[in-house]
C-alpha cells in the first residue's frame, strides 16, 4: 500500500457501511434511510459514523465500530489515515488538544426500548475509568414509528422526590417498572433535540430513529440485567468492570419537575443564516456543550462551507447533488457519510434534489 496517505486529506471521504452489534434490536429505519432492502430489525441497530473508537461487547470482533473508507490504495480505517498526520486531517487545535477526533456519531433505530442506563461525566470517567472522555451525548430525532401500538418516547432525568436510596432499592430488586416510573417519560417527534449530559439517567423507547452525537467512548452503565426482549446482559456490560456499587456512583441524583427537565435538556434549533437556496440551522452548539456541535443544512440550490480550521462530518439525510472540492466534482446522495478534513478550505454543495445535510463538528 502507498504510504503517502496524506493525499486523502484533500478530498471528501465517504465511509462504507459500519453497523454495530448492540444489546437491543432495531435498524429497519437505517435500512430505509440507506435505501437498502429488505428493511429489517436485528442486532445491528446502530450505524457508527466516522468512528476511530471500537465498540465494547463480549466476544465481538476487535475492530468492530472502526470506520473504513475506500481509497485508491484499498480499504483503510479512518483512524489509520488520521494517524499519518493528525494536524492535517483534524486541524491543529483538535489534534493538539485531543489527539483524536474527540467525537463519535451514530445513527440509532430502536425496535425495542433500550435498557435504562447512564454514561459517565468527565470527572467520573477520569477518576474511575482512566478516560479523558466521558460520554455526554445528544439526540436529534429524525423519524419515529409506532411499534405494537406504542408511540415513540424517551425517558430522562429523575422525577421530583426520587432519592438514591429508592433508586438503589429498585436496582437491587430489579424493579423495572419502579425504575421507569422514576424517570420522566417524554413523547417525541421528528425535529426534537435533547442534550443528555453525563450522569443523567435515560432510556430510548421503541420506534425512535435518531442521530446521536457524543463524546468518543462506549462507556454505558446499565441498571437492567435483562433487556426488554429477554437478553441477559453480562456483568461487564452492566458496570463496565467497576462493580455495581461504583456503577451506581455514576448517576447524578438531582431531581426535577417535568418543566425543569425539559427546560434543561430539550433544545430548540435556531436559524443561523439563510438565502433563497439554503437554510442553515444550529442545533447543538457551545451554549449547550463544548463536547461537539451539530447543524442542519437544507439545500435547494448551492452553498459553500468554509473551514473553521477543524474537520467536520456531513451526513446526507435526504437528497442528492454534487460537491465541488479543490476543483474536482464528487457526487453525494441520501445515506452518504462524508469526512471533510481540516485541510479542505472550502467545499461547495449543489443539490440536484432538495437535500437535508447534517453537519457534525468536533469539540471546541
């Protein structure tokens, strides 16, 4: 293989499909988005996008979760490309501060409710897991479907009056209804956006297709020992090896009214700029977190994106068209996931079919 892989920093890089095994079922809406047939629910309900981290799972392949891209030199991981010159691909600020992309992006489609869980904040991640990243994440709802007559919902945050003692008793007794009833239950629709900070208990209900932008780890603490579909979860996937008592320390035991929870965690997208041919909305930005950013570009014409000195990722939710980059023209279409390196100063997107592009950014 040609060792001069830095040349790929000058072109938009499309990843190949990167489905990842999880403890819950789903994925049919990912197939629909990708225009793959048949549209099926199975144990690969997530598509990991531009990932340089591996998934955590018992007896799974060592490289599961790592993004691969087609190049003239063959199939290579995005991580191997970035490692040839981190500053070139990531940008100096991200390379110096993080030494990696600093972000993980997923498309997630749930046929069943996910287990009730929590992710570490940065302090817990550093002190207990020896990780410089926690797992603050965000949800941007793209589509929903009713399953067995159930509307799409999410659960998040402790209700007013819930205590740690009560939560630990529910966990010890595996009182799933008690745990669910301790959390706020929120019906969701396409366009809804939520921040899920490290330490906040949560669960995604059935029938939710969403983009999840998060810190780049796979640390998940689960309080259900059997999934809603009856799959027994190994101790490692429950407490990540730290033990049940220390796992329960991961939760923030703040309690909220529903209004307080919605005010704190539900985000309203705002228009950043627009013209006759485009509208650019910001969804998650520095006012919500410094861990990542997400915007959406509605395109019915053309729009040029200028580099801010760091890489970003374009996920084509719908539409098709062309990209003009360094004098060359490339096609894009629904389902594409495209890494734009920091070396690319600007790129012009021209739609031939009205498009919705999701723009994902690294930590600030």
